[in-house]
C-alpha cells in the first residue's frame, strides 16, 4: 500500500498509478470469468529490512524495538533489525497511504478491500510485548499513551477503516484482526 509498507522482497504493490493500471488487467480477467476480487492492504512495520528498500532506509514501526522476525530478502532470509520509531508525520503519512491505496485499488477494479491487521503487521505490533514497550500513537491531534492496551490498537485502525469504507462502501470492506503471541 506504500513503498514504506514493504516487508519482503518482490511483493506486489498498489501505491501508484502504474501499479493500479497493471492490477486493472488482473481484475478485468477475474471479472470476465464471473469472479470477484478483493485487495489486501497491509503495512509490515518493523518486520522488514533495509535491503527491501531501494534506498536501504530503516523500516518504521510503533517503537524502535526489534520484533525479531525473519524477513524474506533477495537471495534468502535475514532477521529484522531495530526499526525507526514512527513520528507523528510518519503516522499521518501512513493514514494517507492507506487512503491512497484504497482509492487506487477501487479504481483498478477491485471489488473490495481487506485491511490486514493481524499476525505481525503494523497494527498488531501495537499489541505485542516484544519486549513490553510504551506506545505513542497520535491521530487528529489527540495523543494517547498506553502500554499495549486494546484501545491503543483500535485507535489507529479507527483512522484507517473509515477511509477505506468511505471509498468502497460498507459491503465492500473487511479486515483481519488476530492477536498473536510470540
């Protein structure tokens, strides 16, 4: 859903017009055969590696703590490292990126959108105690400070989900929310 959201080598994207046009060929083929197709939007957060990015940047996450997860890179796998803690601007940009990817997906002919918020993806990183950390998440100039509480987890999703449903309609959105333990 953005270049910054990548977490493994070779994953397809839908964050620019060129990608949306390529996806249009896929969605048209599915529809021509009577099928329906949803896009799954996600952000890997700290479960990434600098080698995944063209400029070797440090991945961003809720906090600067290594999630200690394997990352698929060109030629194999490596362990994740310490990500850069998201700033308020990073969070604003991430919200905008989800909204942009939603628009592009629907323009590309997807029938709906699934927000991947389970496993080790960005939203779920707010629930993990890997190790226990303070979490700072800001939306709409409202700053909250919790320690892995459900309200912290739901707050960022509350900013993303309306931008998806606002684009796709109530019947065309979904999400996957799974709290996993390490």
